[in-house]
């Protein structure tokens, strides 16, 4: 008796759940085209980053694996997917291990200097090395602080990252500032300005990056207060 009652309850719950699902589906398709379009856009926002990431990973895998595939297929007589990628990955790890041991030695430094002296090759090698070393370091190490700079014209402020500090012939500090573009901060503009022309902030490098990538939606800094306070300091006591 008890078992029959439980089965009846389960069947009733199943039918209720199915009716609710059908009702929700009908209600969804009765919505306005604008609501359905917003759901579609939301779905794209969720799916596209994952799809693009997977596509890039597959493309890189096939590219790296393809370097040795012809040689391995000729030597082994058949193609083994991923074998070329595995061999190259192991070689890179071994080179990295050996390089970490000899990188600081005089021998490595002398070889590197000789390569840089070769016309043409030295320019490519030196430039590539400098770029890779720049991005190899962490973001906090590449940038000294976050500032606001009037760019692209007076009265309009942009977020900038101080990459270097120097002094001019009069002893005044001059800043090299990278102004990234939003929402992709990989590109941007380089400005060299006197320190007196920038507004210092208390925002961290990480929070500034989040602010740029989110096109301003994520912000922990009250920039209005920062600008107002900076103008008061420039005016000085009345």
C-alpha cells in the first residue's frame, strides 16, 4: 500500500514537472522578439569566449604538432597525432631547464653579444628577446603605478600606466606612460610627459586592468574625487 502511494506521488511529481517545463517553453516563445534576442545575445556572450579559446588551443596544437609530423611520419611510417607536439614540448622544457642553469654565466652572455652584433639577425634577436622579457615579467613588475593623464586633449582624462621614471636636465621628473585601449589593453599609446602633468591615483594595477577590460563597469576608484583633490593640490592654499 505504502509502495503504491509513493509510486503515485512520484508519477504525479513527474507529470507536474513536465507540465511546468511545457508551460515555461510556451511562455518563452510567447515573449517579444526583443526578449528572445536578448537571450540569444546572452548565449553568445557565454559561448563565444569558450569557443574562441578552444579554437585557439586547437589551432596552436595543430600548428606545433605539424612542425615534426612530416619527419615523424617518414621515419615511423605512419602518423601519430600529438607526437610532434609532445616532442617539441619536451625539448622546450629541456632547453628551459638548461637555459636557467647557464643563463647567468659569462659564456651565455658572450654568445648573446656575438649574436646581437650580426647585422640583421642581431636586430631581430635583440628586439624579440626584449619583447618576450617584457611580457615574461608580471604586470605589477612591468608597471610602476596607475595615473590619470589628459589625453587625447585637455579636459579629457585617460588611465595610464607608468613604465619608467627619468629626470630632465633641470632635475624634474619625467614619466613614460603607457595608455592602453579598452577593452583589449594589449594595444595602446606611449606618452612621455612631466610628472606635474599627471594625476596620481591609489588604484592598483590589477584593478585598473579590470576597469579597462570591463570598459568601466568594474571600478573601485572614485575618479571624480581624485581629479577634484588633484586640482585643489595644484591650486594650493588660498
